[in-house]
C-alpha cells in the first residue's frame, strides 16, 4: 500500500535519488526521516514500517524543502505498509536503504540481547532488498550492528547479489559521542573535533583513537580511561535515563542523517568524504574477523578506500585486540543465523 503525499513526480528527473527508510515510524525512524526531508540530495523519501507510515509521510510532505534535482516539485514522500506489496513498492528503484527497524534495549540488556528479535526482522528486510533493489546501498542501524551487518551480507550472498561495497553498519553515533565527550574535557567546538572510532558497535568493541586527533590538549591516563569508557558505554547512559522507554533515538537520527548524507555526497561524485563505518574489511581478516569499522573513504560505488588504523599507542593497541576477539563471536553468530534459517 502506498500513500502518495505529493502530487507530481517526474521519474525522468536526472540524478534522482530515492532513499527508503525501513522502520520509519519508530523512535529513530521519524526524526531521521525529518532530517532526511531536508537533504538537497534526495528526490524521493520512501517510508516503510509495519505501522503508521501513511501519517508520518503525510506530515513530512507538508515541509517546504526542495531537492537539487527536483526544485519545482519538492521532495516526494510516500508511506508504505506491509499489505499489497508495500515493502516492494517502498524499495523499488531505491538508491539507498536505511534500516532502523527493530526493537531497542531496556535497562539491564546488552545489544546482543536484541539478537533473537532483530536478527529475523533484519534478515527478512534484507531479503526484500536483495530481490527488489539489489544495487542499493544498505545502511544498517538495527542492533546488534556487529551481527546484523553479517546477516544482511549473507542474505545478499544467498541471492547472488552481494557487493561488499554497498553494505554499511552505521557507527556514526560513536563518532558523534566521542567528539562531544572529549570537548567537555579538553575544550573546543565539538563539531570541529574529529575523533576516529574503530572496531564495532557495542561495549568493548568500540575503540576511540584519541591519540590521532591533533590539537586536543593531552589527556591524563584517568581522563583517557573515563572518556574511553564513556564512548564505549554511551548508549547505556541513554538507556538508563529513558528508564524502560528505549534507547538513543534523537542523537541516532542526527548521526544516521549525517552518514546517509555522506553516502549521497560521495554517490554524487564528491571526493574526500571519509566516515568510520562497519564494513567488510581485510584489516583483521588474518585474525578471522571479516568485518571491522575504520575510516572509509566513500565513493560513488559505496565503500572506496578502507584506511588502515594508523599509528596506535600501546593503550589503543590493547583496546583493539579486545575488540577483535569480541567481534569474532558477534560476526559468526550473524553468519550462522542466516545459514541455519535456510
Ligand atoms: P523503536 O521501537 O522506536 O522503532 C522501531 C520501529 O521498527 C518501529 O516503528 C517498529 O514498528 C518497526 N518495525 C518492527 N519490525 C519491523 C519490520 N519487520 N519491518 C519494518 N519495521 C519494523 O526503536 P528505535 O529506538 O527506533 O531503535 C531501532 C533500532 O535501532 C534498535 O534495534 C536499536 O537498538 C537500534 N539503534 C542503533 C543505533 C546505532 O548506533 N547503530 C543507535 C540507536 C539505536
Ligand atoms: C546506542 O549506542 O545508543 C545504540 O546502539 C542503542 C543502544 O542500545 O545503546
């Protein structure tokens, strides 16, 4: 089912980019869609969820923003529900699919505790993507990211449409948090401080490389311990404060919109767009870890150059080795889930 919330849309418009958000009526999905509605690089925003997308689409469609490619009509917004092939319609011709669908944590849970519910949701959505928009770039927000990225990859392999350049785990919130938290300790404008965060997206797999940022005042061992822990467990702060009502949604929407915009900018030919993201990577392949987050230069095809980690302090080397050992289990769990669901 589709609700067309804008009257006219020229499918012949050059450079049109359709972005689909799956889970668009949720805590992340709604503010993320609001931010994406302001992107000049999107011509069609397609919102899919199991509930409420017609309302969200109608609401967003009243916002008077335009995209570069279709100034005369504004961004086309459609809402889709499962009935009548709604998922396929939402995905048809999408260039980018963002997936925040799935349940969030409650206090006392780890991200891995979400696996039992979210693995099946992500597998089924990935199957629809593999069939309907196999060439789209897939941006995975649903947790546990360390396992959901391998799940999507395995589904694409099963359908013979796998291209590792097009599958991304969104770890931007860790990067956003790292710059915010370090600015509170060392001063400076957070939006101008760039911290590389590598590894994965849960607890000890999240590794901020503070030593690589020039211009922040040197941190004592105690400050480094506190900051590293805060970036690794920043998600828990929000889960605790929301007290049973979910996890980070607004900061995640901000981070997800930033990452989506980066992917779109690179797709439009902009050079030098670099973001840490959890992708198929050879950096720790010898250790048996096939996916890893590091700085990635984005390209029109998706993943361009995967940057090596660069110089690490002994402190950071230790953190990376803990991350690598934990990631192995998270990745295997995702891969096995898909092979066992066949
Ligand atoms: P939410 O419960 O508010 O929203 C999830 C939405 O997904 C709901 O609207 C629900 O109807 C929808 N949904 C459920 N099953 C679906 C399906 N089969 N198809 C389409 N939609 C479906 O949760 P939220 O707070 O938006 O969080 C969503 C996910 O994002 C969680 O797994 C959470 O852990 C994760 N998350 C990841 C990061 C990150 O940094 N990568 C940050 C925050 C949250
Ligand atoms: C986060 O980092 O905020 C998200 O992964 C949500 C969570 O469960 O903490």
